[in-house]
C-alpha cells in the first residue's frame, strides 16, 4: 500500500488553547474587508463558549442544529449559496462543534470553490479545486473528523463522503476543556467511534505497520479511558480521548473503515440512526465476521 496523503498543516493542543483561535484566524484576514464564516453547533448558543468566539463585526457566526440530524448535501449547498449572496467568499471557514460540524465546515469550504451541487462530489477525488482555508475546533472527541480527509454527507440517493486531500483541515485547535460539558452518553458513544476505527484498521485486510502504529496507541488510550483504574469522564481522560481521536483518524487514513461503518451508514441513511450509536450497534456483531 502506498498513499501520498496530506495531513493537517498546523495543530495546537492543550487546555486553554481555544484562546489562541483569534490570533490564528487573524492570520487569514489579509484586508480589512475580509470576513470569516464561523459554523458553530447550536448547542453553544447562549452558553459561555458563544461569548468566546473571536468574531469581528463583519464576520458571520452561524449556529447549526445537528441533533438529531446529520449533514446533508442540501444543507451544504444552502450555507454556501446564502453566504455568497450575503457577503461573498469568506477568507476562512471555522467549524466549532462535533463530527457533524467538522464535516459541514470541510464540505462548505470545498463547495465555495467547486461549482454545482455537493451531491455531484460524493466519492473519491471528485473535487476539482482546493477549498478556502478551513479551521476545525472539536468540542467532542471520537469521530476523527478533525484529522480525516472525509466529509460525510447524506445525499438524496446515498450517504457518502467528499473525500480528497483538500478536505483535510488546514489548522485544528484541540482544547480538551471544550469537551468537559459533553453529556455522558454522547461522550461514550462518540469516543467508541475511535475504538471501532482502530479495531477495523487493525483487523482489516488493508492494515499495515503505519496504520497500526497510530491505531495501537489510540486503542491503548481508549482502554485506559474506559477500562482503567481511573476510567470515566475526567479531565485526564478528556485529554487522552482528544489525542486518541486524532490518532484513530490517522490510522484510518492509511487503511480503511470496515463492515461496521458500512452497516452504520445504512442505519443512518434508512433509519436516521446517529452515526456513533449505529457504529456501536453494528460493532456488537463484528466478531462473527
């Protein structure tokens, strides 16, 4: 297996690192008229994090409700078209939220520079041009969306990703303090997505030393988080989970998902089951295969 894949250009990790977002964003503001597009999980509207978003007067802050729905191609097209009609092309797109918000930010970034509906680009390497600069700030960990080269969308006919090297974020801000308020059930199911990523990568037919190096370390962290003497939702485990999510995503980048994700996509498309919960449902039966 030989893959020439693009990684994240810049990463900042650590508690309190969200405070650096303003400076990171300003590097992309080349003129006073430039504006940023912030796509934020609606969960944070009216909460403390909303006041910490470093948006300026000309910027757009758009809150998006992703519960119970997952990103759709129509949603991506609407965000792009509305933004272009209102203000034009943003200097950067910043996604603040969980895996769905990460995927929306990546997809919107690409669709600003690629004409037509996003459903036309569901598949591998169908994107023709790189998107605008995009920054990911995860507020829940497990999906690996902050590092992956995929933006998974539900279209009119299929649930499939926009997958190419330009999907990858230019910059990510990994602040474990942001996942402290995640409800326990979502913290568990989303974190299990990382565990499942690593099992599929390790036991799949495309496994290799590179993918297993990331996957094995992520598995070790997950077992400490869920089964260790200090298991559970603690600040220390939030740190570990954020790193495990990143490493699990990197493991998949150099291998592939397996039957669990194939089945969970079907559950999401047909029954509307949330991705991480659907993964856990399918994962219970993985041993049979």
